[in-house]
C-alpha cells in the first residue's frame, strides 16, 4: 500500500511543479506583452485581446491545479 501511495504522491508533486512552471512562464509572457505594447505604442484596446486570451489560459491552468 505504501508504494502505490508514494507513486501517486510523486506524480502529484510533479504535476504541481509543472503547474508552477507554467504559471511562471505565463507571468513572464504577460510582462513581455506589457513591454511590447508600451514599446510599440499599442493602445490598450488593441492589445486587450491578447491579455484576455492569456487570462483565460491562466484561469484554466489554475483550475487544473485545483482538481
């Protein structure tokens, strides 16, 4: 019984690490979007769709971590 429980715990931890890494990369992407928008003088409304897509992906990833 201990061995299967250990395997499950190990997999859960690996999944949590993957989620953390993905969230970090998404935060970096958001920062790059902000920087690109500022550098290229893109209006908030023009660049908003990219932020909405990133936010939706972020919410999905967070939800995956909670299940």
